[in-house]
């Protein structure tokens, strides 16, 4: 009978809890020293149920960590110009330290223009071109939250990336592209795969570190995974199913993120961490920098 290896799980729930606890402690210190708690502004256009739930969840987590949230709910008829004006006002408001525009905003709005109205020093969700460029050049700035969470998980489990072959399946602006840039900055040799990639299975089979960011349940077959690989499954599909075939993948990988409880909890944790970091910098308390 073939031997069945079982990968160790990368526990995102536990790591996220520690990051949130640390952020809460920093938020409390900021409030104590300045009389002002950090404040995250959330902006939601329309009433898409999933977006409403995501924003409510993010605000609740903020409040629990001692971060104030200010919510701007805009009607679905909001124009690009109105949204840009609203975000510009938040960018200029000294009482707001971080801004999150919930994606998607609706097809009639120029989402890129809206993101670009976020001042870079308040871009705690890491969505502006400034943040992406800073990340790509290895300069200080806020990272896109899910990719930032993935790197923190890799660090937590002491995964040495230098010289490793990393394969990222997916190239979205919020996930695939930035996670590849962060892996490159750590000296991994990075390959991006996407919907036009040919012979995906053989490229996946070369990955020492595989990031699945496709949005298709069990899209990556366990048989394609290189024995001993580190598998980061960022996918989150209905029924709590990831983008890899977890049961098969865990018999080949050395480390793997479960779904749920892997990458998922890290996203909000990084958002909170970056919000308190933004507040500490804006309030002149750089010694509180949590990084
Ligand atoms: P997305 O914007 O839909 O991007 C999907 C990517 O997958 C695209 O780059 C697409 O390629 C690629 N793709 C589609 N079909 C493919 C195929 N047959 N072969 C190879 N690549 C293919 O999705 P996303 O926002 O990046 O999200 C991806 C997944 O991550 C989803 O399950 C989402 O729920 C999850 N996610 C989780 C978190 C979290 O907090 N845990 C955060 C964000 C996203 P093209 O560019 O060529 O179209």
C-alpha cells in the first residue's frame, strides 16, 4: 500500500487572533496617548448582500479591537464623481486614519478612479496604484490585505522562499498579482498562471510554493502537486471549499492552509494591523509601528 503523507496545517485562525490582539493593544495605547482611537472609514455603494455582510463583519471586528469605524452607505445610483468626492473628503479628514472601499462598486462606476481617491497614507486595504508600486519596488507602504496575510502565514511557519519556485494561479489585482510581487520580493522565482495558461498541471507540478487564487472549487488536483510543496489555498467557494482538492493535496504537501481557517481570517487581521499602523503614523506615534 502507498504511504499516505499528511501535511501539517497552517493555522490562520490562531495567527490572525494574535495579530488582532496585538492590534487591539496598539489601538488602546494610541487612544491612551492621544485621546483618539484609530478610525477606519468603510464605504459601501449599493446593497449587495455579500458586500453588506463583509462590511458589517469588518466593522464589528474593528469595534472589538478598539478601532472606531465610520460607515458611509451610498445608494446604488451613486456616480463616479460623487464617490470620488466622498472618498476625497475622507482622505482629507484628520479624524479618519484608514479608508476601505468595498469591492465591487457596480459596473457604472470607474472603480479604479474611486480607489485612487484614497490617500496613500490611509490606504490600509492596499488597493491604490501607489501601494502596488511601493510594494513592487520594496518601498514602505500598505500591502493588499490577503496577500499580506499569506506572507505572514509563510513567515509564521518559517517557509524559506529564497530560490524556491513559486507558482501563483490567478492574477487578480487584489490577490494573484500582489502575492506574486511579495513572493518575488522574498527572492522566490515566481510564475503566474491564469485562464490563458496552457499546461497548467505541469507548471503546478513544479511549485515548491503554490498559491491557488482562482475562485473555482477544487480546481487544482491533488495529483498535480509536487511532493513536499507548501500549498496556500486562498480560494473561498460556496460550502467552504477551497481552490485545491484538500484531501488529496494534503497527502502530497508538507504544509497546507485549510479552508476555512487558513488564509481567510488573515485578511481582516492585516486590515486591522494596517489601520492601527496608519493611525500611529498619522498621530506621530511611529514608535508604535507594529511591523
Ligand atoms: P478573480 O478576480 O475572479 O480572479 C480569478 C483569477 O483566476 C483570474 O486571474 C483568472 O484568470 C484566473 N482563472 C480563471 N480561470 C482559470 C483557469 N481555468 N486556469 C487558470 N486560471 C484561471 O478572483 P479573486 O478575487 O482573485 O479571488 C480568487 C479566490 O480567492 C476566490 O475564491 C475568492 O473568494 C478568494 N478570495 C479570498 C479572500 C480571503 O480573504 N480569503 C480574499 C480575496 C479573494 P484571468 O485573469 O485570465 O481571467
